[in-house]
C-alpha cells in the first residue's frame, strides 16, 4: 500500500482515481447526449491512472472504453453519411437522402443539411412530375396520373404543376377515349359493309329486295362514292356479283322518286 493514499473498500482501487473516473464517465455521458462525439473520443483517453481491482471498477473502465469506441464509430458514420447524401442527391434518390440526413442529424448538432431537408419535398415533386411528363409523352397515362396524385397527396398538396398536369392527362384520356369509340364504330361499319356480299349470296333471289333495304347504306356507297368498283369486285369474289345488278341502284332512286314527282307538280 501507498502511504496517504485512500483505497476503495469495494474494488480496491485508488479512491481518488476512482472518483476521477466516475466524474469522467458522467462528463462523457453528458457530451454524448449532446452528440459531441469528438469530445467523447478525445477525452475518454484520459483514463490512464485508473487501475481497477474489483468488478465495479472494471465495469466503470469498460463503460468509458465503450463510450470511446461508440464515439469513434459515430464520427466515422457521419463521414460516410455525408458521402451517401451527396451521392443520393446527385442521383435524385431524394427519399434515400432524407433517411441519411435524418440519421446524420441523430449523430450531429451540425445544421449542414437543414436547408436541403427543407427543400426535399420540392425536389421530389419536381423529379416525379418530370417522370410523369415523360410517361405522358410515352402514352403511359395511368402511371402519369398516379404519379401526380402521389405528389398531391403525399408530397406537396395543392401543387399547381401537378394539378395542371392532371388536367392535361384528363384531356389526353378523353381524346384517346373518343378515338377508341370512333375506331370501334368505324370497324363495326366496315364489318357491316363487308357482310353485305355474304348475306346477299346466302339470301337468294327471293330475298334480295328485303336485303337491299337492310343494306341500303351499302348501295348508297356503291352509287355515290369511289367504292363502286371495289364493292363490285368484292361481291364477285364472294360469288354475289348479282347484288349490284340492279341498274342505277334502284334502292337509291326509290328514295329520290317522291322528290322528283313533287318537282314536276
């Protein structure tokens, strides 16, 4: 034993050094709570003269060393997060950047990324609307619409650009809908015209008059448009060339007869 040195009755260590170690631990914990990890890493090494003997002193020393290791890891993690954030922002991966910024703020008092965090919703909205416009140009209207709705509901409610783009998408959807309806009607009419020759062939001579009334628009096409010869060739190909044998398309002129009689009166 050393003369004049008081030893701890529990762990057998120098009581004065034990007290210093306890104060150091408390000080380090306070700075860790304030996320001042550089201070913790630097001052934890002051535990040099403390030589614990019992279990209590050893746990105290281990706790201080653990705080030092934790501080070193936090400092390194902050350095890595800075790199991650810069890379993610450059690649427009703003959601990932936000997570990294939030983790960085848990490890630091630095306000380095506060402005960026505040601007992220606008950056995310601008990126997503750019994608929506590209989707609209590519005809992917559903994706473009979902993207705009996501911006309005989850990122920037009331965003004018998103609302304007939604109106554009709605107009494009209406145009496409009208185009589909027009195409469907045209397809049905073409089928109707093409069915005239097979129907005439199967009907036989006795039913030609009734069939002519059913297919009157086809006879009008034959009489009044450039389709006269194509319709005749099509009918002949199907063995129904007789359907247009009626001179001057009597069905068409049946409609005109009353008008001619009124003129003579």
